[in-house]
C-alpha cells in the first residue's frame, strides 16, 4: 500500500474503527536511517494500534530501522516479503525474499534482538515456479524459529517476471485453502489472511479458519465498511459511527494540516470513497477532487453539503 496508507489515510480510517490494527505504507530501512525521520515516521496518537511496515534485506539496517520505529512509538514491526514490484526486486526485498528464507530469518532475528515489540512478516504463497506448500511451510518454519510468531499471507503467488504489480494483485488465482492449510500445519502461530477480501461477511467466514484478516484495497476504496469492524469483529457495544460523524472527527486534523499549509489533496484523496453508493456521492467526489491550494475546513464542509 505504498502511497496509500499514509498518515492522513490512517487518521481518517481511525475515525471509523478504534480497534483494527493499522499499517503504515512500506518504508525502506535505509530511507528511515538516512532520511527525514519525522516526515516518514511521524503519526498521530489516535492511530494506535499501529504497525510500521519495513522493506529491506540487510539484517543490520533492518534492526536499526526497527529500533528507530520502536522509539517513535509503533506497536509492531512488519517485514514486507510480498511486494512484487520491479523497484522492490531490484533492491532485493519484497516478494523475492520468499526465495531466501535463511536471509529472512537472519533479518527477523536481528530485529527481534533490537526491539521489544512484535516483529511480523507479510508474504505471498509462492513466487514464479517456487510455488508449493512444502517451500512455504519451510519458509514459515525457518522464520518462526528466528522469533516471528505472526505471518500475514497474501493468498496468491507472485509472478516476478511477466506481470506488473497491478496484474499481480488480480491475475494469480486466490488460494485461500492453502492459507488455511498453513494454520492447520502451524497451529501455535498466528496466521492472518489477506487478498481479495471485500466484505466483513467474507472476513467472518475466513476467521473460522485463521487468526486474523487483513483488508487492503477494499478498505481504501470503500472505507465505510470499516465502520462495523469494531462491532462485528471485536464485539464492541458502541454504535457504528456515521459517515458524517467520521468527517466531523477528522476536521480537527484538517485544521491542524491547514495551519501547516499542507495541500488539501493530502487528506481529500483518502476520503473520496466514503459516500460510495449514497445520494450525492458523485458531487462529493467532484468537489473533493477540484484543485485547491491549502487545506481548508471550508473545502471539506463544501463537499459535505452535497451529501446532507
């Protein structure tokens, strides 16, 4: 979810669910070590529980980045071994690491030694012709021995040669049964399923077989589905927030961003789908998409007029 689950996106999603764990966009270890840490790692207190997703394959660099992430207050460090983009492959991280379980184990061990918060791994079921349950199980076993007890499995293989990242999200078939099989094979590990899950009804069906569900594109394109997560998946008794209350909860953050002079699109692009399927949704999206300088409360309220 690079360029998607930014700080602005996460603050918005937190107005809809208090309990779901949010994940940062993937950040490379070297960017964190050598870059503008406050810009890359800064987040709002409301975002907890929050995981920092890292990309990299150098155990020492990942350990240092994880240490920095824990210092900033993240609740989890997640190593991405699932992204199939060419840029990621050229940096020797992402999905290609599924073919190097010993290296991933070294990375996890280094991070576990550097932090006290959990270190988790997100990966695919396979890559290219390296796509069988025996290899995936061996990968999980080796990485678990290094100190990882939670694996997020995107229920597709990845074709590193021949498919674009977009095609890798759609063309390789989903194989949920293989994820279920890994949970049966490793009952003491936490196995979380990801990939193609579009509704909470589907999520609840998966939870009969695994320990957790990760939503990506569905939560971004139709964010209001998050409004029932706390009640349906966490047993919360509070009523679900309305779309209007979610926007009103976001307005103090918008005002804060306005004072900083941040462009409105840093916030507005993440809330375009909030009123999908509702009267006035088209006008809402059009008003939020109109070019504006600055991040004004009046701009958001003008868009709200279309859906009230």
